């Protein structure tokens, strides 16, 4: 029996690139024996690619994958003691249930000891006998609740039954780790909930390590021992479901896991944060005056009579959700999502209060856009993020101006040729505009992330060259929209990076 | 009203059968006149199996038939192997390469046969190769391989592409996965590709004429050679009848096979539906 807390799988600095774009970025993870680990993230975040690298269906560009301490990163899939349950089952249509499940067993060779003529003990490989295979298959079918289905044609099975056959086909090989790639994605809601519990039960009974991939946060919270939240190929947070829900490490995780209110706040005193127009006590210690992201779960906001709570609010919307009501209230310009079992009419004036330990404060991931590798071109424009932008270069030296040839003249009368000058360009998030007219801006990109923060969205627009623009907007866009990026000349701040004296003429 | 409808249906039937009748009339006439002795087409001199006897006694014609079947079978076999491997290979390559390969395979399908024949002939001349069975085989493979590809490809597209990966995952080597999982799935496509290759090769004239060894005759080149100086030999009528019957038998067999499979699928689907309702 394996020792408790023994590491079975280690991913060390695993990277994967497809045609130059990074899909999985420096992935590090230890998986303990018998654990149920879930990779959670939106589609295209790299979670399936990571799973496929563990299975051997994809080779990492760099990095190590250690199984029981041995590197298997370059091993072909058929030599790995792991089995996968695929998204769309991937059953073999020309084989019946029995032969589908037997496929792996028939290929397997097991060592056995025998005594040769000279009485020496030797080891040989042999196939499973028919009886052994029969026994294993009926046991596997019992585990997935499909006893007596051996001779059925897989095409005659329902989606749920096909999924059970796919699971049986994988677990019958007694893999060290069972990999599940969104296995319940094709099932309807009720069936999915049932299968979630059954899978969890199966995990307990079999004692096999499960690595599960899903984009469904509820599924992840229900089933996992540990959740790995992935966004854009990067691990955002690793933790137990409770950790991740209660202590999200950044606004993305908070937004992705469950419903949440996210605001920009400022630390105004020790353990005091300002947001929603009021000062709140909190339990997270951050430096004074630092801008922070504040997350409050809708169920943690208490509705009180006017003047009894901290801030005044007005209910503007109400949805009945079965076990609770979901209210939208306005505090000034900020929207607040509230869940409560007590009914309130729309239009009611209320006030809100929040327990200090339910206010989650996080570092702001993005505060401003900084481009460290910017430079000035021949026409006194600045080049960064793969595009050329008009800019006021005179800000580099106070009181300077440009002459008719485009040279910078300082107060003291010194003359500089700025072309190829390295600078740092800074653009505030609120100063970047986007447009769906692709001709309007200097460069186009895709919206890869969108988080609602109180009274505005925070978007990340990524260009084809993987340059990011983080911006604030009050308008609603859709993720994966292609937009063009517009920055006004006066909003680009430049700072010298090189010594200006080298450019004097 | 009802009467009118009925009349329409009857009329439609009549037109349909009339057109079908016209289409098959020449073949019917040929078949009927293959059972008479007269060498002159269109004169009935009483029932006789003489032409069939002549057919099997005509040594050069029999040799031509043998050659035709030989080249058809060998070229279809080669094409089937190459076309199938090609289709599987392209199916699992990257998108861009796939696109260009696919376009290239379409070309021989729409290309005029004479162009293919001439270019191959020029090519063989250029490398100073003498015309042999091998050059003829190359010609027929070039003619038919694209059709195998086009028959296999839809089966691959219909197949769940992850079953190959599932096989690898369960411990199969790539070769085992190909033979045990992919091939059974695309077998119907391979089979129909093979049949089409045989058919194309059987009645090919242009490529054969250009690329064959001078002394090597197939049915089409043999008849062509004779009609230049003589009337068509009467026993060809018997040959055509036999060919027609063979093809007819093949078509009927394939139809029955397909119907049976469709029925099986239908009942499988019904069973599934019943399961859902339950």
C-alpha cells in the first residue's frame, strides 16, 4: 500500500508551443498518490493540452514530466501506465462493449515467474488468459453499473452508457493515473450531476489518482481534492475548493469561480480599505495607499434597513433562483450583486454591510500598461507592442521643442536626434480605447479576458504578436471579439531608458 | 381531383419507365443479338450459342480479356494501398499541408485523360524507359489512385478522430492502432475505392493505348485495332453481354449489402430511441 502523501506525478517547468505561440507556460505541479486534481479554466486556456502531455498524446516543447520520479515526457502514449477518458468517449464503433473494454487488456503483457529445466527461476511475459479478461471486464462493468452489457453494440447505447463504457475501458487496465478530459461535457445537466457523484465515489473505491479537466467551476468544486485554475496557459492558483472559493488569488479566479463582486479599492489605513464610496474594516494587510482589487461574494453581503448598514443602496433588479433571490443593487454608479433568502421589492432603498473577514483583498494584477522595449522612430513616433504611435516626444526633456527637421531642441539649445532612442512607454488603463472598426486603431487584437469590476469592465486585448493591452471600458464587448486599439497622442507617457547624451548632434 | 392525382402518378411512372427503357434498349438489343449466329448486326438467323463458342475460341480476344483483368486487378490493388495510406496520412497531417495535398488529389479527377496519358508518355520517353507492363501499371495507378483517396476520405472524416489516440492510450503501437482501429472503420471506403479502380481500369482506352507494350492488348485496344480494318467481330457481342451481366451482378450485390447495413443501423437507432424513452 502506498504511503500517504507520496508524490506520483511531477510536472517541472513544462512548456508547450504551437507554431510559436505559447499554449502552456512554465507549468509546475506535484500530484499526490490517490488525489483528485482538477484542471479548471476557460476553453483554450491550455488545460487539455497539459492533460494530453501527461497522456503522451502531445510532447512538451520543454520541461519534465516525472511519473514516480522517472521522466516520461518523451515516452510514446502506449508505453505510459496511464489511461484517458476522452471528451467524446472515443469508443471503437466496430467493436462491441466487451471488445472495447478488452482492447487494452489483450495488448497487455504481464510478467510471470517460471522454473526452467535447470531449476532456475526466470521471468517471462505472457498475455492475459480469456478467463482473466472475462473476470476483469465483468468487474469493470460492475463498477460503472453496466452489468450484462458485454455483447451490446456501442452504437445502441445512450450517451451516459457510452461514457460508462469509456470509463470502464480505461479503469480496467488499472492505470496509475486516470486522466479525464471533460468526460461529462456531452451529457445533459441531470445526467452530469449524477455522473459527478458516481465518479467521486469511484475515485474513493478504486484509490487511483484522478486528473480531471473541466471548464465547469461547479463540477470542479464538487469533485476535486485540489483545483488548478489555469488561464492563458499560466497557473493562476492551486488550492482546495474551499481555498479557491474563499481566497481567490486574483480577480480572474474570483470572477471565474462562482459569482462575485469585484471593485477597485485603495488602502487608506492599516486594515482599512476604501471602496463603494465607504471605508471598510478588513483583515488583509496591504501597504498604505496601494490600489487593490476587492472581492465580495454575493452571499456575503447583508441587506439592512436604510441607515443601519455601511452604504446606502437601491435595489434595481430581482431574480428568483429557487433557493434564494438574486438582487442587483446600485451604490452610486457601482453595481452590487446580492444573494438573499429574504424577499425585497425592486426599488426599495436599503443599506449594505459586510463582515470584515468576508472582504477579500488582492493585489491588482494590472494597474497600468508599461512597455519597456519601446523606441522612437525616424518620424518622432514611438514604436511599442508591434505598432507605431503618434506621441509628444518633447515630454522627454522639460521645455524642449522640435525644430523643422525634427530634431529635439532643449531650453539650453542642445540638439538631439531621437531616432532609435530606447524609451519606456506607459499608458493608463482608462486611456486606451477600442473600436470594432478595425481601420480606426493602430493595431488589432482579440479580447482574451473580460472581468466586470463594479461599474466597468477590465479587458485584456492581445495582438497577434502576443502583446497585451489592459484597459477599462464601460461598454460591453464579447470575449474573442477582434478590435482595434486607439491611444490618444497625449496619453502616452514616455520615460528615458538610454542616456540622452549619446543622441546629441 | 383524386382522379387527376392518380393520372399524374401514372403519367410520371410511364415517363420514367420510357426513359429507362430507352437507356437500356441498346444493351437489350445487343444481348438479344448475341444469341444468334449472324455476323451482320440486326439480322436474326435463329437462336444459337455460336458466338459464345467463338468468343472462347478466339485466342487473341481471350488473351486481351486476360490482360484487361490482370492490369485492372493489379493496378486497383496498388491504387487501393497507396490511396488508403495517402488518405490516412493526410487526415492526420497539419491543416496547411492537408489543403494543398487535397487540391493536388482533385486534379487527376478533373484532368482530361489524354493530358495525363501524353504527359506520362513524354515522361517515360524523357527517361528513356521502354513501354512495359510496369509503365502501363503506373499509368493506371495514376488514373485511379485519386478515386480511392476520394472514397476513403469521407469515411475518415465521419470517424471520430480521437479513436486512434484512444487506441494508443490503451497500449497499442501506432501500427496496431492503424490496423485494428482505423482500417476496420474505413474498410467500406477502401472497398468501394477498389471497385471503382477496377471499373476505371477495365474500360480505359487512352492511357492504355499510350503506355502499353506494343504487343500487349486489352479488350479496348484489341477492338480498336480490329475495327480499323475489319468490322467488329461478332463474338464481341457475346463478350459485352457477359461483361454487362457481371457488372449487373456486382451492382445488385452492393445494393443488397448496403441495404442490409442501413437496416441494421436503423434498428440500432430505434433501440437507442426506445432506451431514451424508457
